[in-house]
């Protein structure tokens, strides 16, 4: 029997720390259900102590998910750990993930603590967490830049206190694969009780080596857990990519000699869901989940693939979920077929009212576009007007005029707390005019830091998916809107972002 590699997904925690990627509770729950369908071993659902919103998200995921271990991050203090334990109370399998920095730089400049104080704090935190749950993970933040002798002392001590998983993060993406793998190996050799815990790696992608470093930590260092995110989502340059780790280990089982429990056919659906929820578009040449990952433009390549697929393909597209579920529904499809498709996509709605609202929007879309794809449905149910009962702003209608040589004009009708208001403005283009028409009434004062458009499927009939990122008073929020009319999609995305700004949901960034 080969060893199993534990896949620890932190899309909902570390991935969410990307500016503008913060998610609502319902969005987090939807992604958690997809991660369960993917058969992820551990889902880090959030940082329960950071805000009431994150606490409720961790709690709802702990209630709903039965097959994966549910984890909450906490700093190395009693308050954070108690809050995490409370949020995880209903989980079938709960894990508390507590961390403290161990590098000289972090201890001196950030924590303003001596090494002895850090060691004592780490021991107390793990001891307290172990009294709450049986499964405790300890992370030495900035572990790779820590002094070996001191890190050995800390790890030995926390294992004695009951830590069941030891994570050595490359928090700032500084590592080189061979050096990182040997660093983990040396630690495991020098810590007397290292065999009493599972060793984990958590690598950031600042130098583009998060996946390579993680694999080196597994192969050279003997780690048996990898912490990763869907699409490599995460702050700065992102985290280690789940799909790349899983497919590397699965494709090169001859080299790694490890098994993963992941249902790889759910990788692409998970990638699409995370991309559409956060508005972070997957680059076409992204490994495994990019649109071009299995495309062959070269005549030589096409000829080879037609004769024998493995001449140029080391993985099958269908194995990661590419070939399934192309065209799914049309305007003649009934409510039951639509409801069944929602279930197959992992979308659960709390009430018949929500299903009816979503179905009405589906029929409206089907009248405008002949073929409805899975991506269309995911975009449709991500619309706040379907899933949110208390939106501050809602889209009603839009009229715009654009003609060569004339300044574009837009007039929009939208709701503010349920009451219709009208706005009108000129702009440099129809999108600019439409968003200025909204601002003429709202006067949010927010700065737009990103505007992007992505075609949901591959034709001119496709829905356009627009991402708008706004910044105001230090907060960064992400709004996503979809519609066959790009101008309408832009207005929806802008209103979605304004709703998130209005919600005042706290997000306290954790480190790890």
C-alpha cells in the first residue's frame, strides 16, 4: 500500500486573503460543498475569531459538511482557540489550526517577543487547543526562515503537548525546491518525536515555485500533507495550486509513490466555481484548468494526438472534468430539469422561493441565448438578486446610446432598499456612462481598482462576466455580474460591489 498524501484546502481562508476575493457566507458554503464533492481531506473554512461573519461561515460549513475534516485557523491565544472550537462544535471531524511566528525577523519586529516567550506561547496554545479537539495542527509562521535549532525545540515541544500535524510554511515564498525539501528532512531527522505527527507544507508562490517547493517537501522532506488552494488563489502571488499538486502526484505516481483521495473529475467544476465567485479569471495557459490546457494548435501536435493521444497528452481532459456537461439546458427545459442541474453542480438553495427566482432568471436568459452552459448557471445563481434577500442595491433596467462621433449616454433604473431610483450620465463609453449614472445617485466615493471582462463560454452569444473591484476607506471588495449584454453585466457587477461595501463585513487578514 502506498502512503496517502493529505490534501488540505485553504481556498476559503488563505485564498480569501487575495484583495477583493472575500466571500459571503453563502458563497463559502457553496464552495465548501464543491470541495467535499472533490473529496478534499481537510477544508480550512476560515479564521473564526477574525469577525462574526467568518465565525458564522465556519459554523455553517461545520454544520453542512460531513465527509471532510473542517478546520479553523487561530492565533496562539486562548480567545482565538475558544472561538474556533465554538464554531467547529457541530463538525463531524474538527481541527484547530493554531500558529505563531518563529523566524528571528517576525519574532523581533512583528511579535516583539523573545524566542523563549514564543516557545512558551506555542506550548500553551497547543495544550489549550488539544483540550478542545483531538486534531490540532501547529504552524510555525515563516518557518522556512527560522533558525533550525530553535525550530526543532518548538516542534518537539508542541508535539509533546499534543499537536497531531506540524506545518512548516514558506510564508513569503522565499524557498528553493531542493533547499526546502532538505530543510523539512533535517527537521524530521532532528526532532526526536517527529514520527508522532503528520508533517505538512504550505508554500507561497512569490517566486513561482509554490508547487515545486511543496512537491520537494513531500519527496525529499517526507511531508504527507500539502496545503493548497483552487486555482492557486491567495494573497500576493498566491498559494500552491491544488489541481497542479494533485495531478502531478497522480500522473507521476511512479516517482512519488503516493495516493490521493481526490475525485479529479471535480477539479474543473471547482476551478470554475471559485473563479466565478471571486472574479479571479483563470489564465488560458494555466496548468490543468486553463482553457488551453488540453488545446493543440500545432499541426504536428494535432496529428500526433489524433494518432495516439499520449504522444502529447500526459493527462486526459475528462479525468479532470473537462469533457463533461457541455450544453445542459435550453428554453424548453422545465423546472425539474433545472433543479436537477443545480444539484449536479453542487448548488443548494435554502428555499423554494430562491429556486423559483433562479428558474425565472434562467428562463429569461434562455429566451436571449439558445444554449445554456454550466458556466451560465453558476453565474446566474451567483447573482445577489437570486441568493440575497437584503441587498441594498438591485438592478432593474438600463438604456444606453452610443454612436461614433457622439458622447455615449446611459440611463439606469435600480433599487435602493427596495425603492426605484433613476440615474443618467454621459461617459467615455457606454460602460463608463452606465457606472457614472449609478454613481450620480449613490455617491459612494469608491475608487475602482479593477475592471475586467471574461466570456463565460466560447461564442459571440456568450454571457459576458464582468468583475469590478472597488476600494474605499481601506476596504477592497469584489463584485461580479453576468449578462449577454456587457454593459448590463458591468452595471450588475458595480452594484454587487457596492452591496459588499455597504455590508461593512469585517475581514481581518490572518498570516500563515
